[in-house]
C-alpha cells in the first residue's frame, strides 16, 4: 500500500457506491481533489469533501451550460461561493473549468467558452488558488490563455503532444494522467507520459466518469475510486518504475501544485 492522491475526481456523484472510498483507502488513497462542475453541485461537493476529509475545487464546466446567457449567472455564482469559502481549509482549487471542442459535445459556442474560461481564471487568480483544467481537443485555445494568466494548476486528462506538454510545464502546470494510461492503444499519451520529467505528472481517476481498461473489459458503466491503483500500475509500467516510486512522485507533485491538500 502506497500513499496516493487522486488529483481529479467527482466523488460527490450519487452513482458512486457508499463503500467506494473505503475500498480505495484500504489500497492507499490518502487524499483527493473533489471537483464541482456547476453551481448546482457546489454544496454537495463541499459536504462530500468535508465528510471524507478531502480537498475540493469549485468551478463551472462548459459542458454543463446550455446557453451563452448562463455564463454571467454561473460566473457570479462562483465568485460568491469562492468568497464565502475562502477560509475553508478544504477549498483547494478552482475547477473543473476549461474548454471542450469535442464534436457536438458542448452547447456553448467557442466564444462563450473562452469568455467563461477567462472569468474562471480571473477568479482563481484573485483567490490565489490553482486550477484544474479540462481541455478536450482544445489545447490550442487553452495554452495561450494560461500563458497570460497568473495561475498554475493541472491540465486534467492530458492528451496533447510532447510540445504542448512542454509549454504547459514551462508555465508551471502539472499534467494529469488517468484511465487513458491503462489502454495499450493510447500510444501517444503513453509515449508523452514516458518522456516527462519526474516533477511533471500527477495521477487521477475522474471517477465515476472515465473507465480504466479493466473496468471497460468487465462491462462496467461506472468508474470507481479504487481505479487509481490501476492507473498507478500503468504509470509505473510505462516509466519502468517500482510502484512505490511512481506513487511517491505523483503524491509529491500533487502536493506541490495543490498545496492546501496538505492541510485539508
């Protein structure tokens, strides 16, 4: 058993079984960043994090908005929530935020997504918090905005090129790797991961949403907290490291970027 931190999860989701976290803790999970996606789940995320003694992040995910008119309302909701939670030791980041350009996935047009993302970055900068960033097929838009922002954080579910990884690292970001590492067919992601410096990566599950290779092979529909172990095993294998060394690197890097996880 090695101390592990899940740097991006959605443990407040009702689809997770009540014993999920217990099983993960038995396998080494010591801390996690529980992410929100819209104002409607802020309270559930905060309550879940407090109950589990985990850190949490508040943010607005572009996939959860249907119209450009919702942007201003959700931005204001986040501003209020972050202000009210500023002294909460469990508040560790702003997230999940970002841009999603997967075909037909997001109802918001790109200009509205950019506007939302810029507001999220400004809120994080004002609060002095790192961010957890969603960037599906959108790194060409995300990276320039991060370059001109005062924040650091993690590019969650990183799937870019090595050059894009280098750009993110130069800005002080870590790169989040999760279930995608467990698929032998994810050749580019695995090749990029293998080349990264030791201080560049953190591990995550995105549970209950992103399935590992074993979960998918079992016909599962829901990812579990304990899947972090499968991600760790894949990470260690790809980088030719002992499990304990891979776990130590990920945990150290997670605390370096999400400093409040140390005390939450």
